[in-house]
C-alpha cells in the first residue's frame, strides 16, 4: 500500500509557485520544495512522479494566473488596451513568473506571426477584440497586435527586470499614442488601396 500523501497537489504547486516568485525558476528543486513545506522532499513524490511533473504543473498554474490578467483586460474598454495594460501589470506584480513565461529562451525560434499564438492561448480572442473595436480587417488587426505586443513586451520587460518604473498614467498614454499612430497608418493604407 503506497504511503498516504502528506501534502495535496494544490499545496505543492502553490509552494512551487511561491519559490519561483521569490527566487526564480532555477531555484525550484525538490530540496527547496521540501524545505519550503517544512519536510523532506520525499512526501512530494507520493503525489508527483518526478520534479519535471511538478515543474509542468507549476507552469500551468502560472499560465492560469496570467490568463486571469488577460480576462480582466478583456473586460475593460477598449479591451485590447486593457490586455496590454494587464500584461504589463502581470510583469510588475509577478516579475519572476513573467520572466518564466515570456522571457525564457525558446528551443525553436518562431517568426513573429507564430510567437503570439505560441505564448498566449488567448491570441484569437484578443485578435477578434481588435477587429471588432477598431473596425479593421484581420490582416490589419494582426499587424496592430504584432506592433503593440512588441512595444508592450518592451515596457513589461523593463518592469519585470526592474530596469525602469512607469506610472499607470504613463503606461496608458504610451500605449494609446502608439496604438493611435499605428491605426492611423493602417487606415491610410486601406484608403490608398
């Protein structure tokens, strides 16, 4: 008969998230996890097969937390700006998780058209909100999304690495100015076609 689990799966994943939040992904080891839980590492492996499984579930949990930010952004007006603002807020509030999800070297380097759908499962939902809100076609929506993601990712990276700090007002103004500039250019292109 296998030993009774001392900790639940949820408790172990929450502990793993907290270790990563404090010290980064590299700090997540079975020993660190056991210490955090006030135990040896052994009880972890009555719930999980190995550390890779713990890491995968912790990443799923981090992605679920990020998705809460995206969903909150999608409920604001305009939703696309809300998502960008929440992306930056996630970087400010959860810098180590942001670094794990959005600043980790990829095994294969996707081109720009593939990166957003690869890193963000809400890609299609966000793209639809752009098309609806700004009354633009899918191609123009993708172009706007790509430009603003690069810009917003830059701001978020500066925040997550504590290279720079911005006020909410500064972030709002910067995103609006860039968005309006790109939209103007896209609409001029549509009128010239």
